C-alpha cells in the first residue's frame, strides 16, 4: 500500500509552484488518501532563492526540502508550473527517470505539444491549461450552449474574453484557446479564430470565434464566453478568487496518476483534466 506520494514540484518558486508546495504540505487527508511528501522543489539554477527552504519560499514554514535545480533520484510524480522554455527539460527528466507528470504550463509550441503526445506513449501524463474544477465544468457547459445555439434563427456570435494579472507571459491564455477549440468543434465546419480586432474589419462573419486578452493587476484568472444573438445574449463567466483552485486541481491530478493507495498507477497515456474529474466524453 502506497500511503505516501513522493512529489517533485517543477517551477517551485513561482506563483503557482509556491501554492502547490503549500497545499501539498498542508492537505487535509481523508483516511484512505495518500499523503504528499515533497521530495524536490525544482527551479531555474539562477533563481535568487536557490538553496533556500522551499517551505519558507512558499511562506508556510520549514519543510526541509531546499529549492534546487537538481532532479531527485526518486519521485512518484512531478507537477510542472513553469515556463514553456523550461518544459522540454522537465519532460526529458521524467522520461529518463520514468516519473509520471502533470503539465500545467501554458503557451506551448506545436512541437512541444507533439513532444508531450510522444512522451505519453511511455509515461502517464496529465496535461491541461486549467486544473480548475469550475473551469473544466464551464468548458463542458460552453460546448453544450454552442450545440444548442449554433443553428438558432439570426445566428449566434461567440467571443472569448479572458482577464489575467499583469505578470502573465502568454496571450491568449491556454484556457481561452481550449475553450475556443471545444466551441469550434461544437460549431462544426471551418471556424476562423480572430485575435482582437482593429481598423476597418468589416462586418463580423458567422463562422468566427473572437479572443480578447485583458491584463490587469493581480487577477488570478477569469474567462467570459459571450454568446450574442439578435435580441439577447448569454455570458458564461468563470473566475478564480485565488490560485488554490489550480494548485488543488494539480494535486488531484497527481494523486489520480499515482492511483488509489493500492498502488495501481495509471498506464502510459496523455490524459487531461476531464479524465481526472470523470468528465471525459469517450
Ligand atoms: N494549468 C493551470 O491550471 C494553470 C497554469 N498556469 C501556467 O503555469 C505557468 C506558471 O505560472 P506562474 O506560476 O504564474 O509563473 P511564474 O513565472 O510565477 O513561475 C514560473 C517558475 O518557473 C521557474 N523556471 C523558469 N525556468 C525554469 C527552469 N529552466 N527550470 C525550472 N524552473 C524554471 C521560474 O523561475 C519561476 O519560479 C504559466 O505557464 C501559467 O500560464 C498558471 C496557473 C494555472
Ligand atoms: O498564468 C496564469 O495565471 C494562468 N494561466 C492559465 C492559462 O493560461 O489558461 C490558467 C489560469 O487561467 C491562470
């Protein structure tokens, strides 16, 4: 029986990495749930807090695990919240050591998505642009609304607005792109993805999805899907109050990959949060 999950956090000194460290250390454990033990807190070798205690960096008191650039000799699962340029090294390390991986980093290139698909042939990997339960539920609802409205008399215009903190490096958000992918699939046929509008754009066409990225203050993430018809509209809004919805979702994904405490880990495959949350449509 595997009652402890040895967790390595990649990007541990970042905004999200710190919350993963804090929640993993503090989690309230149901009697039959495995506990997390943070065996590595990995970040860039030039990070100014390198060598400090990861718990102190996360603001929760000492954990006796130092922030390091070195991969552990042993871990049951890795959670990655880093940067696209850091992800390849993380995937390579997981492949080398055979460690299941949760990938939460966004802004990946097509080559990186292919690398994940390839890695998923030999490792169990959960990859999702949002680990939040509310966001994943909203994705399912957005697809249902699209299906219900796509042939409505007068038509429906679907636009995706996302708001994030001023420090965010990628736009639009990975979550907005995933909403767009699911909505386009529910619309059917050819769909144009239009990022912002400026100048003499002409009238809006019927087969486009618009994306608008707002960067303001410390917003931890908000998405609004507007379904505009002639005479009425629906706005589906999902907003985080803080980052813990993503951190706890990533921990749930890590626990799901490791399997229940009888030690049955997931087989190799590229999974997503719908799989983790039991909302997969396959
Ligand atoms: N899937 C999800 O639910 C969520 C995904 N994200 C994504 O997670 C990523 C991180 O977000 P934040 O924590 O806000 O960013 P951040 O910039 O605060 O943290 C990134 C961390 O990665 C570290 N890093 C950079 N290069 C590295 C390397 N070579 N090796 C190891 N660590 C390295 C940085 O030093 C930093 O500590 C972003 O792509 C963001 O979009 C953020 C929130 C939720
Ligand atoms: O950078 C962030 O903060 C977030 N990024 C993710 C994304 O790009 O979708 C998820 C969440 O919205 C927060």
